[in-house]
C-alpha cells in the first residue's frame, strides 16, 4: 500500500475515533475560553475597525500583513512574512501532537462602501490595470483576520488545554484566486510544519450572527473564467448581406450555451454557465468585426468541469461554422489559468467538528447547509499530495432581527460583495473565534493523565 494512502487512511480513522479526553470541550474549558474571549473582545473590535477602514486590493496587502504579523509576534508565535508575496505564517509549538493550520485571507474588493458605519472605508487604490478604484472589505476578510488573531491569542493563553503545533496563516489574493497557490509554491508545507488538518471560516450574509453553517463534502465550486471572442466581418448596418454579423452569432452562441447544463450534463451533477458580459460595436448602424463574451463557469466534479468547458468550445465553433465564418475567423475560446478548484470539506473531519461545536454554541446554532456555487481557494490546501483533510465553516453575520424582518417582508439582505455588507461585529467575532478555538481544541486535546 502506498505511504500517501496509508497516511490518508490513518487521518480519516483519527477523525472517526472517540476522543481520548473530553477536557477540551468540558464546561470548565468552555468557560475559560468564554472568559478570555470576553477580555480580548474590546481590543479585537478595535483591530476589526482598523482592518475594515484600511482595506487593500489583492497582492497589495502590505499593511494588513504587517499588522497581522505584529499581532502574532505579540501572542508568542514564531512569524515569517513575505510568503507568496504578502503571506504571513505564524507557528506556535507546544509539545508532541497533531499539527493544525488555520487560514484567514486578507484582500479586499474594488467596491465603494455604502454601509454608513463610522469606521467605513474611504480608501481608493490603483487596480491591476492602473485604474483608480474605491476599496472595501465587502467579503469579510477583515472579519476573518480578526478571528484569526483572536484564536491565536486564546490558544497561546490556554496552552494547558492542548498540545501539538499550531500554524496560522494570513493569505493574500483570495479574491483573484492565486493566493493559496502562491503560498504553497513558496514552500508553505516544506518550510513550515506540514499540517495534519487545515481549518478556516467565512462570514455568511444569510445566517444569523451567533450561528455556524457546515457542509460535508463538496461545499464550493470549481470556478473558471472564460472569454469567447466572436469574430465576424463588419460593415454598414443597412447592408447586412455584405457582412458576417458577430452580434447575431454571439446571440446564437449565448442561447446554445444554455443547453449544456440542461441537455448535456447528467441530471444531479451541478453546473452553471453564466454569460456575465457582452461587448461589441460602437454605433447602431455599424456591424462590428467582433463581439467579446465573458463567462463564469461553475461545477463540482472535475469530469463535469472538463465536459462543460469542452462543450463551450464545441458550441462556439459549431455556431460559427453554421454561420459561414471561415476557418481563420472562428471564435477564440480562452480559459484563464486563475481558476479555483472546488472546495471539498473532508466529511469525517467536518462532521466531527460540527458535532463538537454543538456543545459550545448550542445545537440549534450549528446548521447543516447545502453546497454553494461560490468559489474559495482555501480548497488548494486540501489538494496537495498526500491529501490533507480540510474544513471551512460559515459564520453568520446578520442580526437576528434583520434576518426575521427579511423573512417577513421578503426584502433582500445585502449579500457578500455588496457595498452595504458588513457583519454585526460582536456576536460574529465571538462566534468566529469560538468556532476556530473549539475546533483546534477538538483536534489537539491533551491526552488524559
């Protein structure tokens, strides 16, 4: 039997075995965590406000990385910076035992904040194309960083409850899909202790603050960015017979793309093909030479991903041939290499941790969720060989009152990436820190004496 397979089987068995000691989740342990968290919360809230008011775009996370590195050093971690450009790694060794990695992402989005918060972002920056854009933490990465620091502080203070090696990382460029790969390529699992388990959280704009969502198995999608450049032969809009109209051709391609999921992918295999942008033409009476379609393509299984991408290429080519486009003018289909693989939460690990969280948060606040078609490059940490079990929890950020009002009236809540989104700080931060701390204690408990 291959060593990698043996290790994977042993890790899966470890997740299923009963704990050697219940001390880490006993009422006294939970009370210690709650008490320390209550003491730490005021400074964590100040950290959250600072991070929220000073967002940075992907691969520009210099100030955020410096602040997180400083916080980890103060907590007693060995700290390295500049991993994968701006990534931060903190290591805390405390005897023999498992190695657990906790990850938070740091980058913000080109969104103009409209929350009205007293600590709202007024930052602007240049994007990758050199354009001046507003910047906002519209996806909660400020919240993720705050919870990472809070968890690091609590576990450093409560070393009598656990043993092993804790690795915490602040990752750049999640929004552009390359940050996790950059840190891995820079030797994350070679230069630092290789984890037995990887954990993360993400804020949730549809769950009540104080609650946690979990999904076993596929939890997030493969995300592929695709462009189709539809070539034609332009001319005067009054004489279409003298042209090959790429607008009409693009329209036909768009309609046929909708048959991929409905007629080619096996029912029950989730997939999405969305044309989010159509660009072509300059004036109403000019038939252009080309039209550009921009697509996002989502799936879970790798074979479905490949099937969908192949079908997109076939449909674009077939429609153009049917329209009489010559071989040297057939559509170009570009699949970009910044794709994010599907997020697969290890079932044994996820179900074990979710069961343990019920004792910390209450059974009604630990909610099983269906998979999402959103993307997350946290998935990359579970794809290295030999495979490492990973788990990401969703932490509710909506006030219960706002959630009830939305259900009563049907008024939509702000979503992630909305200029109006920000989690309710205190219950969200406390729940996020508790979730990560409890999960680490579940995996790294001191054995019974």
